[in-house]
C-alpha cells in the first residue's frame, strides 16, 4: 500500500496533501515500543501527566506522584547506549527538595502554550504554581480550596492568559497569569472537577467534567454554563414538537375546512422550542432537567477535543468512552469496544492529528480505537502497572505514555519499508533483463 502511494505521488496522481495524510495515518497505525529511544525518569512515584511543548515540539514535561516535575529534550539524547539506543535524561527537575516544590503529588503539568519559558504544575497540596523554566523558580502561585485534579490553558488564546483549574471543590476557578489573581469562578457542578479542556476553535469556550457525571460547556465571558451534555440525547434524537405558528396555521386550515370546532390549545412558553431556546440562551442558568443531565454514570475522568475542534471525547469511571458533537452537544452513539478504565484518578487521552485514532489508558495497556467505528485498532503493551496518561506528538508522530511503574515509554512508528520498494524495483529490472529478443 505504501509503495503504491509513493508511485502514485511520483506520477502526480496523488495530491501532496492527500499523500501527507496517507503517510501520517500509516505511521500512526504502525506505532510500536521504540527500541531506539529510552527515557531515564528521575521520578520516584507514578507519572500522572506528560506533554510536549506546542511551540517547538522538542521538550517533554512530566509530573509525578512524588511531587516532582521534570523536563526532557526529546530531539537530543543525553547519551547513547550500545551505539544506537538514545537515552534521554531530565534536563530540569523540581521536586520536594526544591525550596518552592510541591509537598504532595503533582496531578497535572502543562506548558505555557506560546513559550517554553514557563510551565504550570497543579498538585494535591492545593497549589497551582507557575514556573520559570530558565531559573527553575516559582513566578507565582495560586491557593485552591481543595486538591487540584486538573489544570488547562487555551492553546489558541490571544487575548487572555488564564489557567482553568478543577479541584475537589465544586467550582472551576480561572487564574490570571497577567495579574496573579483569580478572575472569577464558574459554578454549576455538584461535586469535584476531575477534567478540563479548552475548545480548539474558540478561546472563550471551556469544557469541564465533574465527579457528578456532568460535562458542562462554559463561555467565560458570561455567568453560568450554556450547555450540559446529556448521554440520552443523540444525533438521531427525537422529533421536536411543532412551533406555535405551525399549530395556529394548521388549526386555521382545519377550521376553514370545517373539520374541527375546538379552540387551539395554547402552548406554554417552556413548551415552545424556539422561544424556550432563546429564553435559555439569554438566561445564564438552565432548566432543572437540563441542569441535572449526565454524560456518564460516574465521574468524568478525561476530556479531549479533536484538533479540528468539532468533536469531544470523554471517558468516565463507568468504563465508557463517548464521542460528542460539540456544535449540537449530542452523543454520536459511537460504540467503542469494551474497556476497563481507572476510576480513582484523572486520565489523559490522546488523539492523532487526522483525527482517526484515539489512545486510551486501559489499566496496564493503551488501546488505540478507531474514532468513527469504535473498533479496537491496536493494543499497546509495555508498562507493568496502571497507565495514567498518554500524549501524541504530531510533530514527531510519536506517542508518550506515563504509568504507575514510574516509567515514560515512547511508541514510535516503524520506518517506511524502503527495502520492499527496492526489492520490487530490482525484481522488475531482473525481469526486463531476462527477456529475450524473440519473446512474445
């Protein structure tokens, strides 16, 4: 297949963008445990978070349960073993021994989206800290009312520098790096908040998943959430009732024909979909039924949007993975195959750039699912204990995973099989050389 795609591209029958998409999909589908790259982690506890910076795609940031955070250079190895195994050691480490280090587990470590000079760590010691990478010192910190489970920054924000934080408290708090203070809080969840995700298409839209099983959409410029995802609302959906104008029109037609002498039934405002939706959008709150809708039968442990910003993936303690249409807020009903997920801590999901595959930490393995069919495409095994996080680097086209075994593993695509192409060319040349002048 790969050889055929290369030849089609050589003949100009395959467009450059299409060829690139085919090559990326092939490399993502051929991920395997790398035998040429190895990370020597300084962590003495479970690795809870991994992320490659969004600017250069060069530095890997990790956070662990021993209260430490480390940075690795993905592109340049520290040393080589046996001549060809690239060993990467941490180039920066902040742990409990540091004067400003966290006292308890680091639940999340994220890069500042537009510069590798800053990174953010969130911990169970109820602090969110902003670090200067060059000096390894804390620039500012924010005290939370409970254990901090999640922290997120918008990758496309140009007008704000907000850190969204989710903790054991029921409120989402927004911390402003520019002012060093809280801007405001978002109230609506009835239990702690385990996962947060910013929209990939709007810098003002934030999504939160709570221990109450709800996924809420927030516009941070307004008070109150504007959407709560409901697992019972699918894209197939139920046929909406008639509008008031339609009811009146149909009645007037029936009255002229003499088929009915009854008065038209007046609909309450809340029963008219058009007016109800307009009223709901103008009002910061939601109706009682919508406000209590749930996306999972348990805590929402992970959220991840696709790169195009059209779909949202969510994982829950009910061991379910769901795909949501962000525009309509409906469940797409993709039936992902059976999986076992952790229930006690947040999970970090990863999606390929296409997006065609989603990587989910399933106990001691990582399962790659087809995003549209829900079929298990591949199961990656290499960790000895529970896997907590995974991150797919679009630049390196590699998958990084962290586990309770304190290891960070790299899953790299197999190199294109050029030898197969060369063998095909050699066979064709041999065939031409064997032809006689008198052959038909």
